[in-house]
């Protein structure tokens, strides 16, 4: 055999060996990394390895059209990344992953979220940016441990009031959607970061002044009238100052309205 013969493996063989190596490593490390392997389905050879104890799985940047059923059997999974695939729907079996705390579904083709997403009791981070979602179901309230929710770059036109029941939520990213209004219930959340930029919001609810934990708020690229855009561009301090002043003004107007004489009662 001439020197150099066989030095270069065909791409498909090299990719196959790379997948086998990843499966072999996962069986010992507990972390499965199959990112960027051009996979259209879960590797069939995975059944040759004991993956029952894996806690982390990364299948990002592949060509999956649906959530592999095989993944849903790994009930010890704590983190799962399916970023940048072509998934249009999610299996009901996703709810098997009761230990899951982190789920990244961004850059797919999801137009709705199946109930199985909201049956993950320990989920702390849910990233579903860059999909085709037009709404969020009211059942989102069941994610009682959720701390970070990223639904940026979708087609959301409204938000459910039940969002206000996510009492652990710290980070809410609503950037680049089609929202025209924001639910008052958001003011009940312990948010540290709120991004509503690049929507169609004209009014920020006065009750948002009660978001006392908030450190960062982004409102740019909205047709804002209240507070005015020039106030919003100055940052959080000026936004909250405006909301407080407006609330005081309205309270005073209400008080004066009730104290105003209405004439004598006729008996």
C-alpha cells in the first residue's frame, strides 16, 4: 500500500467514527455531545452503549425534524440543548425527563408548545427564541421553578396573565415579537432583567413601578407614548421616576374627583 493511502478517511466514515467516540465518552462521563454532526435522527448505534445515567445532552446544530424518542428515555437528564435544528413539534415523551433543569429549543420551527414542556417540574431555564410561536399557553404557570424565560424573536402577539404566577422568574426576554400590550401581572414577578425591545408596545403599565428587584429594562424600538420614548432612552431610573409621578398624579385626580361636590341628594 503506497504511503499516505488510507490517511484520509471518507467524510461519512470519519463522521461515523466521531459519533461512536462521542457515544463511548458519554457512557463514562455522563455528558453526551453530538453537536454539529449533521444528524437527521438519533444514532442507532447508541443502543450499544449504556447511556442510562447521562445528565447532559447537546444535540445542537443538527438536522433533526423532531425530538428523538430515544432522548426521552434518559430520565437522569438535567440539561438538554436542541438549539438550531429543524424541529416543528415536540414529543409528549418529553415529560419523561422529570429531572430536567435546562432546555434550549431555540432556532427551530416550533409554532406551538406541547403540554409536555410544561410538565417538567424542576425546569429553571427555558430558551425558545427564534421559533414561530404566536402565543404562550396559560399552562406556563406550572413551571414553578423557572428562573429564566427567553421567547425573543418569535411572533407573539399577546402574553398570558398566568405569566405572573412564575414566582421564581428573574430574567424575561420578550425582544423582537409583535406584542402591543403587556400584562399587569408581570409586575408581581421578582424580575431582575426585562427586555421588551423591538415590539409594538405603546404603554407600560403603571404597576411596573413595583418591580423593585429590576436592574435592567430594555424598551427601545417600541412606539412608546407612556412613558415617552425620550424618557425610556434615559434608562431605568428615569422610567421608574416617570411611572411613580404619573401614578401619584392619577391618584390625586381620583381623590379630587371623589371629593368634588355633586349637589344635594333629593329625599
